[in-house]
C-alpha cells in the first residue's frame, strides 16, 4: 500500500510511472466501491488536485484527500504522512489534517505534530538534493474514521524564469471513488498539453475553458476497484509517460534557448591544458576521444548536487576538473569541453533512461540524464555516443536503458534536434565461458576456467570488480560463475584491468570440486555444461524464433 503517494507525484523529479489504461466506468459504482472496500485496508473517497501557474513561472498546487480507514493496516498506512517539497524553489503549507469520527466528531492534528526534515535518496551514490519533507503524525486515527488532508505547494522561485511545466499521474493503483485534476493557466499563454493514450479525457476536449484572462483544464475520473496483481502491466521496454503533461515551452528550440544558455560554459586555460596533456601522443582522433573519455569516466567521481536550477545547470568545466567530482551533467559538460579543446566537436544530449522523449512536447520533465555525442564526420561514418557516468564502458557503449531512445541534442542556445540513440552496442555482445580440467581417481574435479565478457554484462562486471576490492573479489566471482552452472572451491582468481576497455573483460580462476564423479557407481554424474541465458537478445528479436543456431 502506498503512503500518501499522490503527494509525492507533485514533484516533477519524482513523478510515478506506474500507469495503466483507464477501465470503463462500472454500471453501479457505489455497489462496486463497497465490494472493493471490503478487501482493502482503506478507500480513497476523494482526490482533488488544483494547479495554477502565472506567466512568470510562479504557481500554486493544492491537493486534498479524503480517505476512509477500514482496519489497523489502514491506520498504519495513514497514521504518519510524508509530504515532500523542493526547498530551493517552493514552500509547503499543510492547511488541514482532520479525522472525522463515526459519531460525527472531528479531531484536528496540531502544527506541533509536523516535522520538517531533509531527504536522503535511497541510493549508494553520493546524492544531495534540496528535497525536504514534512512528516505528519496524525492524531487519534482509528479504524472506521475518515481522514481529510489538504496541502499547498507554492512555487516562489521558478527554475526557468517565465516558464512552467507539470506532470500528473491518476491514481489507479488503489481504490479511488472520485478524482479530479484542474490546471489553471493564463488564457493568452501558448501552452502544450499532452495526454497519454487511454488517459481520462479533458472536460473540454483538451482545449480547456476560458473565463476572463484564465484558461482552466479539468479532468474527472474514478476507479473504485484497484487492479489485480500484474493486471494491465505494459508489455514494453519503454515506461509509459505521465497521464497529463503540460509545458509552456512552445518547441524544443525555445527550450534550447533556456537550457543551451545554462550549458554554454566557457573553458579556461586549465581545461585546455588538461586536454593537451591527455591527448599528448595520440595518433588520431579516436585515440584522443578514448583518452579524454577514460579520464572523465574514471577520474571524475560521481556526486549528485541537485539544488534549485542546479538540477539542470551544470557547473563550470574548470570547477569540475578542480574538484574532481560531479553528476551526469557536470561530467558531460566537462567531457564536451575537453573534447572541444582537443579539436573534437561534441554536443550534450538530454535523454530519459525509462522511455523516449516526446517529439511534440518540449518539457524539462522529459529528461533524467545527460550524455555526450560526437557527430558523424569523416572518417567516422556514424555518431559516437559517450556516457561518462558508466565509468568503465568502452567508448560508444550505452546501456540497454539508453539505447534505441529518442533524445535531444543541444547544439547551442536556440538550436536543438530530436535524434535516436543506437539500437545496439558498438560491437557484438558475447559471454564466453571455458572450463578445462581433469577428474582424479577419487572423483575430484580440478579445473581452470576463463570467462570473457563483452556488452552490457561486461560493463556491470567491470564496475563491480573495480569497486568490491580484492577481499571481496572471490565471493563475487564465485557468485558470478555459479550462474553458469559452475561451483566448487575457487582459487587463483585474476581479472583484466577494469579500466582497460579496449578489449573484452576477462576473469580467470581455478576451481576444485570434491565428489564430482563416483567412479565406483553404476551410473555417475556427467560433465555439466555452462547454462546460457542470452540476456542480450531483445524480446522483439526472439518473437517467433523457433530455434537458435549455436556456432562452436
């Protein structure tokens, strides 16, 4: 069960993507709601979201929720509520927390029950955000009560001056009897509104209703029965977008006017000197790119510092170089600056690691990652894509979540283009396992093994080996090799250098397994071949395939 999850969805950086098609309204919703509620710890009776934006980018978002709590599990779910907000750009005010009792009485929760605390994201990477949350301990909540909560987020410092954007996901993961969304914008402002296929329709055909100098969009929906487990899960590698997306940017070029200015950071003499040092002796452009890419990937530590406009604005390349840390956009802009200083043209690329961006909706909320592209130019027949946050990936390698996605390249202020990342790695993906050994007279297997990896599994394995340290390497290799049907006592474990990505990654080991064969038995165990999972094969490649041809 979700704890006040719809409040979290108000943060543009934390919008949920668990979306499902809207089912037709049942013929008798009240009866259906009662049937559904009997199996649920609570029922959301009403959700109201009202959003208002001004031309300067400031705005207000109000959320009201009324929930009928049915049992102790429901009390635990709503007895403590966590409401996040972005402290650098907005304020959060909780205006109402009332518990309505079956006897008609009402208990209000005092302001002293609200704590305002920092939020640390659940990630091993060093990540620092301006997201705070107010933790509200609800007074006197018991089964049979109704809880009513209203909270208001006020945007006081727009991330992009004179612009605004918003995303909304209708709550279909639990029983909701009545949900409404209202978005109020200046009537004369050109605003793009995009609905997900299957999302509830806007009351006025998507055009909103104009009254005076305001235009108001409204949606109403209900889903009194939560979906069955696994029901309506999207069968696609691309996560669905939010149900409702809105942006004041008219097109990607206008967006690039804002973002391109943030990313257009000059290089100083220290950056140019570092580029010259890294590429000294490089015989060609490919060698220059490889040297610079490896430096930014492995020597600039990933640390996310996302405060206010800093979610989008990278730090100056010289600062990132001096501090030797940065997040994806910092590493991307430093990589671009070093390449440009070495005479290699490169552009930043904004992408969404869960899905392709929209061609016809220009919104900052479309992105969650920044990489670099070196455009095609003789003698290079194709563009070269570089993600410095992967740390130990060969140049041109993107992970599966980044491949075959529509992304946005920013050539400069006012100049943007939607382009697609490659569908495949720059080389054939492969996993090779070789075992050579003997079984002695008492049935003990003594063997030498070698594993060679290229592709997605290679990058992940390199990253782990680089980080686990020698003390934990044996346990990691044992676990890795066991996935191929090989177990026993491991020793003499060696690996190639995780940072040397020009060649496939190689792991070598000795393995000893007592009792592998019983020579005296009438029937004994045959040698076991490693199993193959073919993780690199895409679902669309396997569709309709009746057999695989294996080549020795």
